[in-house]
C-alpha cells in the first residue's frame, strides 16, 4: 500500500470502485486498521462517504 497520502487516496478509491463493496471489506483483505487509513486521509481533507463507497 502506498505511503504517500495522495497515492493512498488514489489506490484506495480505485480498489473501492473496482473490487470492494465497503471500506471494511478492503481493510479486512489488506489487514490494515480502518482508523489508520481514515486518519491519514483526513489529514489531507478526505473523508469516507459510505453512500458513494469512496473518499471525498
């Protein structure tokens, strides 16, 4: 998984769009804490939108 926040944003949104029905499912497969991803992306102004299944 990318270390850079903006690369992480792109990577996760692509995975959510193409492969995963939820952030929880993505985190379960990748073995990463959801809180860690949400904190890292919140730091650059992006928050998970469940209805869209994407960070916006």
